[in-house]
């Protein structure tokens, strides 16, 4: 009996050791193949990052590189030639010796543009006496300008601009066809005398005459509105 107990105890000790060995045995590590496979996405992401650089460079080169002209008082007037509604042309340089008002407006026969043009028309006697030449500039065609002149009896010419005149004066254009309401008064010396980048259409004729050193006519003596 003692012999049997000793054998049973020895067997129990062996089993306990086997269990302990199983618990302390380290877990199997990943195979080299599985490590390589899991690393591949990270490598792809790392190599994809530099590829984005050329796209950024392309976007930068696509941006406009030419800055918009920004004229200032005292600058020489741009050497432009005006194409008028009647097909004639006038170079700005040929007008040196006279004061010239070049006013840009969005569109023929629209409310603000009509008020502005009528204001100049109603003070035309004062402009003529002072020898101030006036040219309105917008991006509509000759037929539109002619109809605008005839409808409102405008006594001055309108410039048919293909975009080159507005660009030369640095006037912003919205929607590809509407010039901003800016005015440039050019002195007899051919230099910019005054610039308006904010214009009140109703009062603008008086502002230009005052800047030109000419008194505008009282309302009672202004030329009557036609049409």
C-alpha cells in the first residue's frame, strides 16, 4: 500500500509540473510573413505622402501671377486708345493739355448707371466751359452704348471696352462683364489728378467738377433732363 501511494504521489507531481510548464510557455510570435504583410500599408502611406507635393506645386503655378494694376494719384495715365460707340478711336495721349474724366460703370441703362450718366448730362454746360472731356466706359457693345446715348440724350461718348481699358486702369470686373463704378480725373499734364473708388451716382458729376476746379451749375441753371 505504501508503495502504491508513493507511485500515485509521483504521478501527481509530474502532472502538476506539466501544467505549470504549459502556463509559462511563451505565446507563439507572428511569422515573418505576417509582420511584412501588416507593415505594407504603413509603407504605402509613407510613400504616398511625397506624391502629394507635385499636386500642390501645380496648384500654385495655376494661380494668376500678374497683379492687378493699382493706379495712384500722380501716376501717368495709361497709354490706352478708346474705341467709341460710333466706331471712331481716340488715344488718351492725344487729349493731353485737357482735363479728362474717365468713368467706369457696370451696365448701360441700369438704374444707378442711368442716374450717373444723367447727372453728367445735366451739368454738361459746366463740363464744356471748363474743357473737361468725359468718357464713360463699360463692357457692353457699340449697339448697347448707342441705344443708351440716344434714349437719355447723353452729350458725351461711351467707350466700347473689350476688357483692355478696365485692365489698364486696374478696375475690377465682376461676373466677367460688369466693371466696378470707378472714376479717374486726369489732369492737363496727363497724370492722375483724382480717383474715386466709391461713387454716389447722384452726386458724382458735382464731385468731378469740384475736383477739376470748376463750379457746378445751380440746380435751377442745370441743363434740363431730356427724355
